[in-house]
């Protein structure tokens, strides 16, 4: 493995084995469910959710390349409308404020979080456009060249965002967040899932 490959694996949060497992053994049209008890280890829970987003980005690129699988497309649309939106709220309402409380000035966490929140806004606007394109595709309409570019750009946006969170934000959180703040985050994640929609 080259140094550049190692960097790429680190940024996406995937090691060689996981990449091989993802590409060779798993159905590429399936987004794995989150392991329920992982919520008691909230940083691992967020990292696992990033793996699901990475799979969603892979599926988006497959759609842009012309692949079609009805059940997988339906699951992808549901993931983008529900799970992906919920993840953003998990971070903005739970993870980011708790992390900000625990960080030291030299962590310069404020500008990083501001950048990530800006990217979440782009996620929400681009996500709405792309789910509309996927729904049209499901309804039998072919994608145009611009549609494919929009879908690919959204997939790239998801991947670069989670790479920053995995490579920069989560490592800071693992150092700075103590047992009390991790417990508080776990409680917020649970309460958000228990609340009526
Ligand atoms: Fe995020
Ligand atoms: Fe995230």
C-alpha cells in the first residue's frame, strides 16, 4: 500500500479489510443497520453512521453511472430523507455543543464546527434536489447529464465531509470528551430516537 492510499483510507475511516469487505462481500445496494447497543458508545455510533453514509455515497455513484435496483433505490431515498437528516441533527443538537464545551482554545474547534454546519446546510439543499432526481428515476424517467453530475457532486460532498469528521473531529472528541460528556451525548441520541416524530 502506498502512503497516499493509507491517507485516503484514514480519511474515509476505512481500512483495507473493511474496504475489501464492503466491495466484495456485501450487497452494494444495502445500507447496513446501526447496531443498537452502540449508542452507549456515542462516538463509535457516529463513526458507524458515517460508514452507512459512505455506502449511500457509493450507491449514489452507482445510480449516476446508470445502475438501477428498485429496492436499493427506495432504501437510499429513505436513508437520505430520514437517517441522514437525523445524523445532521444528532451532530448539531448533541455532539457539536458537547464537544465545544470540552475543547480547549488551542483545538480551534469553533471554526471547524462552523465549517461543518455550513456543509450541513449544503447537504440539506442538495439532498432535497438529489432525492427528487432519484424519485424521478424510480418513476421511470432517465437521468440527464446534469442530473448525473448533481448526484455525483452530492456523493463527493458527503464523502469529503465525513472524511473531515472522521480524521479531525472524532479524534479530538476521543481525547477531549470525558465520561460525563459521552454519557450526556448518549442520552441525547437516545432521547431523540424515543421522541415522537
Ligand atoms: Fe456532519
Ligand atoms: Fe457526521
